[in-house]
C-alpha cells in the first residue's frame, strides 16, 4: 500500500454523509499505526457523559487519555518486573464527539495498539486485569467517579476488535473491512458544529510508554 493510492483502495460506505477532512484524519492515524506496527489491533468503544452533565468540561478527554497512558505504563512496568517479553505498546487513538436524538453527549473512539502487546478487549468484568477494565478505570478517573459508576457509561459495541496484519495475504481485505466499520466516526449528521468545542481529536504520535 503506497501513500499515493490509499483512497482508490478504500471503499467508503455510502449510507452516510461524511466530513472529508475527518476521513483524511482517520486515514492519517491509520497510516501512522501501520508505519510503527506490523500487526495492529483496532478497538471501538463509546464513552458517554452522565445524563445530568451539560457539555462544558472540554478537558475530560485529555484526562481520559492521560489515565489510559498511566494504566498502560503500569502494565508495561509490571511486565518488565516479571521478566516477561515486553512488546512496544503502540498506542494511538481517534475520537469524535456526538450528541444523539435525546441530546446526550458521547464520544466514539477507535483505540489502536500493537497487536503483539494487546490483542483482546477481554471479559467485560472490572475484576479482570484487561483492556476493558483499563478503559472503564480511565473513564472513571476522567469523570472523577468510581469504576462501578462509570461502567454504565462505557459501551462496547458488537464486533469491537479488528486486526490488521501487513504480512497477511488478505491485508487489503482487512484494511477495507476496517474502513467500512470505522468511517462511521466521520458521519456528519450527529456532529454539532459551532458551539465552540472540538468534535474530533487524535494522537499526534504513537505512545510506547513513559519515555515516548
């Protein structure tokens, strides 16, 4: 896949109208991942704000990302102390802000990881030491809530995990499946423009730990 022919190879679904610049950002973050990781795990998750909240706290996503990085660092440090093979974390992300018909604010996220480090979401159980409990814990931290309170605000959709393996014979098929699934984030009809808040955010570089 050369940079010059990405768009002819990506078949954007036609059931929605999209913001073209959002599609470009999604492709850019995807290409960033593929430059860093030969095998990529892509996870979809929705983060909701409590219904009583009016959207005013524009730093809530920054706190969530910082909390995620802290938890990923803890995982990496624990692996190092135990003598386990430590693969680069390879974490990056893209989010969009939306409001549904009931006027409830929420965020759609795609979280990217090096598949050699993280391959699964894990059981939806806060007592497990897995990616799901890290996501819930990070969102709870961002909202200043207990994990059990934040659990109902974290939605894991059907088929939340996709894999991209660059050495696979069906790599192009995998990429197009990803594109068919994740371009949903770029749809225009649920975005609120002009209220002074950002509707999209993304990582500028791949995070591999505290030294990144």
